[in-house]
C-alpha cells in the first residue's frame, strides 16, 4: 500500500474504486462475521416488522381466535333463550340500566348463557350476549 502512495505521488495513474474493489480479498473471519450480522439483522427485522412470531405466540393467537369464534357462534343461542323469557321486556330494561361490566353477570344469573348440555354459563358468551341485547 505504501508503494501505491509513492507511485501516485510520482505521477502514476490514480487507482479508482472499481480497481480497489476487484482487488479486495476479505478474510474468512470477516466473511463469517458478515454472515452472522446479516442473520441477526434479518431476525430483528422479521420479528419487529415482518410479522414473525414464535410457536408459543402463534398457539396463543390460534387459541384466542378459536375461543372468539365459539363465543360468537354461541351468543345467538343465548339471545334465543332470552327471547323465550316471558319477562324479557322488563329484564331488557334492567340490563340497559346496568353498567357495562354488570350486564354479563346479569345474563349469567338469568341462565340465558347456559348453553343446552352445559353445566354452567360461559362468561364470554354472557358478555357477548349482553352486548348484543343492549345494542338493539
């Protein structure tokens, strides 16, 4: 490299970027660490912005989606059981007067959220059923 500087000073042609790039010979260590850096960078980008998730997170997301789907499917059954109640007008008025977090408990106490064949009411179904009934 020192000879290069001396040659240029003596009036030799200046070496351009392209020539230097062609003569570049990285060591195995530099290549290895470059690969490791790119792998880590890819993982950071993938998990941060690429939508990648771990297996456990994917399982939790799938379970939540399944529970939500079941709840949305069972809530109309709860509404049908409400429709069969002879005092439904009075009970609907009471539900609308109750606070939002008490509506689910009220539906559970009335027994509308107890799906036929089940021993006890489902609180998620009761909350969704109450939301459906009070929004009408």
